[in-house]
């Protein structure tokens, strides 16, 4: 059965808005990984320093689930949002064929 608009004619596919584009998703930003021994993990206390496998100026990775979707650099916002952490994207995966 053909999809018709209010005029009774076929609906223009370009005007169709996929309802899933309005669903929020969660993006995880990975700044690095640590691999401490269990004994060192059990000794962690406030003010302890856990060394990561990356440097401050290394790019961060953005994931949806386990799918890498982009890379970027951390930055701090200015103005009314001063102190808010953000990511400036430097690479974005081609997501037209899905995640």
C-alpha cells in the first residue's frame, strides 16, 4: 500500500522524517585506560593518582556502545559555560550505513 500525504498523493520520500532520529543516545568519551594490579587497586584512596595510557594532549575517543564513532580533543568552554568540559571533534566515522 502506498504511503499518502494529506492530499491523497504519494508522500515525497525526502520529506519523511525518520522518528528514530529524535531518540537520544549516550556517547561515552574515553580518555584512556589504566591497568593496575588488583593489590594496587585495593590500596587506592582519595587523592591517589592512577596513571593512564595516554597523555593530556592525546585525542579522546567517542563510542556509542562499543562502536568508535569519532575522535577529538578535550577543551573547556568559555563564557556562561566556563569550566564545562567539551570535545572538539577532529575525526568522524561515516555513520550513514548505521552504527
